[in-house]
C-alpha cells in the first residue's frame, strides 16, 4: 500500500504569513474600521477544506502571533481565532454543501460572534470603549469570502495541495 505524502503544505503557511502581513499593513485612518479579518478568512478556508492540516492548535498559534504583532493582551486574538476555527470545524459538513451566498451568511454570523467576543474582552480589560462598530470587519470579511474562497481553491488546484 502506497502511503500518501503531504504535498505542498508550505503554501498554506505562506498564505498565513501573507495574512499576517495584510493584518498589520498600514491603511488610512478612516478605513481602519473596515479592515477585513484576513487571518480569520484564511483560517476559515483552510479549516473548511483542509481540516486534517489546519485545526484549533494552528489557530491558537496564529492568534498568539497576531497578539504579538498587534501588541494586544496575549491570548486575546488567539481566543477569537480559535473560536472561529471551532465553529467552522463544527459546521464543516454543512458549509461545504452550501451555496456561496449561504456560506457568506454563516460566516457573517461566525465572524460577528468572534468580533463580539473581541469586544467583550476589550471591555473587560478596559482597552477601548464598547461600540458595535467593531462588528464591521466581520461584515467586510463575509463579503470578501467568495473571492478569497475561489482564489484559494484555484491555488489548491494549481499546486495540487492535499
């Protein structure tokens, strides 16, 4: 019996590195509130289509890296990314058969819940005033989901990632 070897798994980590760079790239101040959750989008895709490679441990480690890059409380982004990955993994069988517009709606709820958890943690630590404008990045991320999904699926086909 031939063993199936993992092929081109480095591309997954390259997309995470690009997501981290996009998360900290400078934007104009008025657009900062609309910054998509790049790392959450990438984690949602890879957890949905490659659950044997990307899981909650990966999400926690990437969240800690994001905490260090943002300079926030250690574990704050790790908790929200782990929550997103948990929800995507628990809904994985359903999400894969949903049409794209339903996937966008489900991910809007998932990202919204994660952003509300982030708002709650920020309010507990006293870092920022509670405002529901924090949910806007979740809306922008859900609207970007079709393009991210199609682009990464094309990348999977091109490099035969399994």
